C-alpha cells in the first residue's frame, strides 16, 4: 500500500504490543520483562497463599504481617531492576537480613520455599522464556541460600550491604524476530 510513496522497500516489520514496559532501552530489566510491580504482587500473593497451607514452611509464616506478601514483592521488584521502594520504605538489605536472623531455616524448608515460589511463577504467568526463568531461578537459589545461612544460630553476616541487583546474566531476553 505504501509502494507509491516509498521506492525500494527492502524490509518492513510490523510489531505487536507486548506486556513489557520500561524506559526504552534495548535490553529491558527483569522487572520490566516480568510485568512490573503488578506481576510481583500477583506472584507473592499467590505464593504466600500456598505457604500458609504448607505443613513444612507454613509454621515459619504463621504470624506474618498481613503486608508481608507486598513487602516481598517490593524486595523482588527492586532486586530485578525496579524502583528502590524496599530500600526507601522498609530499610533495604539490613531490614531483610533481620527478618532471617535466628530463624534456623532448614534445607528442606529452603527447598520448599523455592519450589512453591517457582510453582507460583507458573500460576500467575510470569514469563516462561528460558532466559527469564534462568535469571529468576538463579536469584531465588542465591537469595534463599543466603537467607538459609544467615538464619543459622551463630551466623554473623554483614549488617550493611546494598540490595542486590540481578540481571540477565549471560543470556539476554530472547526475541524470535532478532
């Protein structure tokens, strides 16, 4: 249709809108790729519904603050490249660290936490591309292993550190049109 107006059309692409939001950089943050804070809030709400029903880790969260799922969503959002709300509103790394000190988390509890979170990611429709899921799972494994270590009796982790910022690692987002 545009041939009368443009000579020698070598390539033309038509793009469809996606759920990805962001500042327009060529590689979106994991936060943007996942769908922003709304995606992380859906994730943590669904996740903690299952946690409370779980015999193994449910007791660890039996008396959690009703805002806990939202706070964890804020943490994950910040870690994956979103706004620094957890740092600004909750105290950042130190506050997260204090939540785990002395809890004595067991390896089976850590593993169940990971499994339930990964299941919740499927239920709420977080992106399923291998690149996103590899980066997401990498942080979840890393973070839960630190929480496990920091929760042990006598643990002496650093009291101050920045909130980690997790990226794509070695595999940026996949686009079948690239």
